[in-house]
C-alpha cells in the first residue's frame, strides 16, 4: 500500500476531520473493515499561511508548501494532498515542483459536480478562495458556472471563517446567516447548489445542510478521492 502524506494544519480542526474520515472511509470500503491506511501528516502554521496570503506573497506560500511536501516525502509519502482549499491557489506551481503526485481538492469537486449534472453553483470559502480564479477556471472548463456571493456577503463569510471557524467556533447564528446568503443566491442567481470550498465550512454546515440546494462538501469529496487512490494501490492478497 502506498503512504499518503497530508499537508495539514490549515486549519487544525479540518485536518483532524480529514484524518478521521480517511480512516473511516477506508475501513468501510475494505472487506470486514480490515486494515488501516498508511498516513503521515505535516501540520503547518495557519497564521503564517494567512499572513502570506494577506500580503500577496504567493511565491513564499508556494515555497512553504513545497518544503512541507518535501518533508512528507522524506517521511515516506508516496502521494500527497493538501487538507485545505485556499492553498490550492498555488496548486499548479506546487504540482510542478512536487516529487510525488498530489490529489487536487478542486479537480475532485469539479468531477463530482459534473457527475451530478450540476451547471450553476455558488462558491463559498475564504475571501482568498472566493476572490481568486483557480476554482472558476477549473469548473468553467467542465462547462459549470460558479457564482460568487456579493462583496458584502464575501466579506461576512471571510470574517466568520477567519475569526470563528479557524478558531473552532461553529455558531448556529453563523450557520443561519450563511444559509440566508445561499437562499438569496438561489432566488436571485438561480444556483442549483453550493460548493463548500473551505474545509471548515462542512464542520459548520454538515449536520443540517440546506434542503433546497445540492451541497458539495469538498472535504468529503477529497477524502473519497484519496481513499480511491489508497485502495487502488493496496496489494491484492
């Protein structure tokens, strides 16, 4: 079996969720829940990463993540994944530097949307993710339109993300406010669903998703793609 290397800590709560979910999903897909996947995690400093993003230092962010991947390789990782959406802003540059394959959360989410026949979705995440082009370009190539929330809505979501979710605060009033934004986009922009392009958002919304919209939980989708790879490389006994 190949060893998975996870770049985590961006933020910590979602990394814990990834670890638990990968193990659970792997065991549920093996005969009699046999065996455990091989995983190594390199937990980074989310505050340092956010500072680089705030200052537009994408080259420094690329270096920081590339060094993290190199550490995972030295620890025995055969392939890798970044347990966060926002760092995928430099994913293409990382991929060209990485000595191991990397599984993209954006590609996995796009493939899920395509398989469901969805064509018009809202993108929720950090302000960095909502404001960048990497999600939009990938989905556009698949014939899927992504809609950004209005500027004030993006500012609200970003503020709650950085101020609450990354600090392990998942408040019902924040959940209600984000659902209200989704309903507004359904009414005014005719969206069919939401892309939760922030790995802390499912921790806030997973237990009670809006029933009127398809919700793409990018953490869950990414985990499934990772487990697919782990099982594909599992030796046949």
